[in-house]
């Protein structure tokens, strides 16, 4: 089963890391090879899972505005359903995407009253693979929409107990090549955001099954109404139903467009 890395929503989402002010070589020296190897096993484990679903909540702050974020994601084989909702007094945006059987469907919102109250359009549009990837970077079938490997992880620490906790930092350019497209699209911006910090805290069981991922990031992005603004994000994504998830509530709606 082929799977690709993902994640979540710029001014609306998902996702994210802490800044590295050192040069790349000095940062790399801080990476414990054994901890990195274990973390990459976690990443691979999510990629290889038959199915799972996630629920994410948090917020983005910029120019004194707190943007609430809510997201869901279902992965069943090579099928992906993803919902992203972002709400504040200034920006109200939501969308659902569904990738299955060669279709790349987008369903937009009619009205967003809060992160828990959205009126959806009664139709979906097939964007096609090229346009979908241009807008969202990747089909997020793994841990998130960041590129995480031996080259992009710049720092890592591991605390072991009843729960394993990995604190990971990543290269602000190389790890974000997918997520910047998603963030640009969801912010309705003509320019990719520029990350200044990328950090995630990944909690797993002793058997390395993911429990949650806390995202903390800083970036700059140009928004039509506000111009170029500095943003900070704090969001946590919780993982459930590994190898047990078989459907999601909106599945019959989207299947009618396949």
C-alpha cells in the first residue's frame, strides 16, 4: 500500500515545529541516532497502518486575532477523507476533501458559524490529481503533511515511561514543502508561508503506536485582508482506531461522486 506524508491547514491548520537558530551541521550533531531511528519507526508504522482516524483542535494567533481550528482525518487503505475548519471574527473557512478510486474531491462550505457549526455545499468537485497536489501538497495518508526523514529532522529528544514522548524539530524549508501549499490554499494567499520554527511533540505507546501529536509552529504569511502577518500555532491531533477504522460519516455522500 503506497502512502504519502501529510497534515493540516495554515491559518486554519494543521501543524508544525520549534525554531533552530544553529547552523544545520551543529544541529545535526544533537540528533541521537537511536532516538531518530525509533522515531522514524513511528512514522513508518503510521504509513503502514491499514486504517486510522484523527481529531485535531487548537488555534492560530496573529495580530491579536485568535483563529480557532478543528480538523478530522480518516485513512482507510489508500482512501483519505479530511475536514478542516477555521473560525474567527475575521476569517471563517471550511472544506472537506476525499481521495479515492482516482478521484480528488473537494466539498466547500456555505456558511461557517463556528468550528462546530458548518453548513456544507450539497455537491463536490473533482479537482484531479495535479490540481489537488498543487493546492494541498500531498494525500495525507501518514503521520502528517510534513516531510520527516533522516535529512529533515534536525533535533530530537525521547523521554521513556508508560508513554514515549518524542520532541522533534525539523528543517523549516525541507520539511514544509507539502504543508506550505495547503496553508497557502486555506489562507487564500498568493504566496507560500515562510516558516521560522517547526516543532512537534509525538506521544506513543511503548509499542510505538501514536497517541497524539502536538504541533507548535511560527511562520509568516500574506493574507489578502491583513497583508503579511506573523502567526503562531498550537494544535494537538489525536489518533484512534488503528487497523480498525472501516468508514466515516460522510462516506456515502462522497461515494456518490465516484
